[in-house]
């Protein structure tokens, strides 16, 4: 049995040569790597913030374009689709519909991407966001992440789509989904334990040399747990050959924004609002939404419950962010000062904010 | 007045008249030979008189990838130098396009609405985005505008 005091150092060394389950301790979050080349990033957690999806989009665009401190940001959270905290519907344009929200990219044409008759019949609120990318159907089971990068903070990330996508996959989400996989294997109880003799030259300390230790390998085929691997395919995040999140970007002078909505779960019938897009990635083929998409819940489970599983996802995102950035946690009220400087959420939304409600009339 | 003096006066007058006519034509109102110039945000500008044609560079379209949508600006819209006046969407990204000069948009390239791929095929020719009637031609002399040679060097240093 390993002594606790040697676990973290031994596992770090094992990770260099072998795949192991990463143990998440408080050290993983609180330990800041004091590395001068790490970009400084403000971290904003919007879980249980009360902001609606539309308000979050408005906030993101304000932070991208009008942050007087020109900060880089990492923002996470879930949202009630249409329950507005700030935006009111005096003019009747913002309708209440608590099932889902359809969000088109800035260039999206509703007549080509949606079953407009069905959307109108079901009175589903539809908006165009300020970023590019495709159409997503958001509900309270969608997990959002957003990264805003200033080129001065991220000199090695070219402000172009492919470079940003590669960075996000390699630097953040590869780690996130590896750790989710390990967690799931570990929780399944189907772990493969192996033993090895510590060799002080390659691993461990001199006093550990010659000792036999037990470690957990992620040889999932042997453990009988089949969890597809994460990768970036064309411009999509996929598990196996199925997409589990929608990506979009906005590029401005001096920076970029990359946000993703992950499908933890969704109502199958809501996908019926989307038509098969004309422009599709090659790996999709002619697959319908049901055959093309995968729910994170179905891959990683929801033990003990959905909310815990969602929090675990954001925990892993936070860990990955702390590994990669020099982070400063910011409260929503402080981030909202940027919107306040623009006249407040309603004024910004009604004015120059590019996120707009689609009027089907 | 002698015949010779009259002849000289006529010749001089004719020369003055022709020069005045030349100076008063639009191409000489803001007289300059203006080759293409570029911003470090990869927009280009080509000037003919007081009209500036604006688009994105070949380098930019290559980096963005397949263009799927171009927001067509509004005619008569006033733009300020340095402001974003439209955006170009490629696959996942909406990229702002910045005005190299201030003025009023007098013409837009409507073809980009139905055929955004023109911007990939010929960004510095048929893929122009908007024409701006300049309100302050002196902005053409600003330091942020690079000639082709300087822009090429800028790209090499950035890569």
C-alpha cells in the first residue's frame, strides 16, 4: 500500500511513462505553477448564476470587445434557456419558453437550418449569436465553456480558427476528457491494478527503491470498460466518431473567443427542430442528429446524480485551466461592470450587441 | 500687341487652360498614385480619387479557411477608421473587418451574399467588400497603413 505522502510524487513520475489514473486532490486546484510564461486569465464560474443563455452571450461579447482591462477569460456554467435575469420582454420580443433555446451562428439562415414551421408552432425562442459556427439547441443540460484569449497573453496561438481549435483541444479538453475517462473507470470498480518494483533511477526516491507498489492502469480493454477517446476531428470535438459539443469562435483585433456547448444530455425531440445542414463535416456522412451526436451522460454516467456529474465536468475544466493559466477568480458582479459601462444589459442587447432574437414574423 | 506676343499669350493661355482642366478632374482632386496598402489586421485598401475599396488580404482568406458568409454592410453607413464595420464567417469563426479609413459606404459587393467563396477565390480583386467615400484623405498617410513590401515583410516576421 502506498503511503499518502508518496502518492502524488510517484504518480507524477509514473505518468511520464505510463498511463495512470490521476488522483484529484485539493492540491490540483490550489497549487499554482509559478511559471512566468503562463498567460494570465480571469476565471468566471456561472454555475447557478441565474444568467440566461442570451444574457451569457451578451456578457461574453461585452467582455471580448469592451473589457477596459483587456483581460483573457475562462468562463464556465450552465443556464436556464430563456429565464432572463436582466432582459425584460416589454416589447414582446423575448418570449418565455422553458424547454429549450435555438442558437444560430451569426451567418445562419433559419430557412436552411431549421424546421421553421415546427419552431414557430412550438414557439421556440431562436437567437443569432455574435460568433460563427453552426446551430445548437440549448437546454439546462448543456454545459458551456468559453475562452477569451488576447494575442498578447497567447502569443503562440495564431488568431485564426484552426490554431484556436487546436489549442483548445490540446491544452484544455484533451486533459478534461482523459480525466473524465479515468474517473469513470475508477467509479466502475473495474480497474486493472498492476504492480511494479520501484527503481530509484527512473521513479521514486532512493528510500523507495526496491519496494513493490500497486498502481492503477487505464488499460480499459482489460478492465472491460469501453469509453471512447476524445479528439478534434475537422472542427468538432468528438468521442469515438460522435460529436458531443458545438464550437464557435469570434475573432477581433488583438484577441479571440472560443466557446463550446457540450451535450451532457438533451431531449431527443428538440433535435427535431434542426434540419440536416447542407454543409457537413466529412466524417459525419449522412447521419441524422441521433446517430451523429452523443450525450456525455451516456458515456461517463451520472453518478450519483446529474448535477454532481455536471459539477465534475467543470471541476476538470477548472483543473485543466489551472494547469495552463495563471488564474484569478472573478465574481459575476465584477464581470458585469463591463456591461454596466455599456449602459446595462438591456441597453447593450438592444444596441450594438450582435446577439439578436430571430423574428419569424 | 505684336503678333509674336499675341501668339505667346495664346500658347501660354492654352497651356494654363489645359492644366486647369486636368487639375479639376476628380482623379487629380486628391491626386496621388495609390497602390494597395494593408493594415496589420489584414484588410487592404485601394484608392481611386476619394473612393477607397476595402477587402481582406489573400493571407487572411487563407488563414480563415472556407468563407461561408459575409455580412454585407449598409450603404450610407458612416464608418470611423479603426472601427469594425462588418464581419466574415469561415466555418466556425466570425472575424471582424476593420475600416482602414473614415467615411461613408457608397457601394457594397452584393455578389458576396450569394457567393461568399469569391472572397477565397479572388480576395484582392472580385472579392472586395465595400467602397468608402473618404471623409479625411489624410488618413491615407497614417503609419498603420503598410505598402505591399512592408506587409509582405510583416507577414514573414509574424510567421
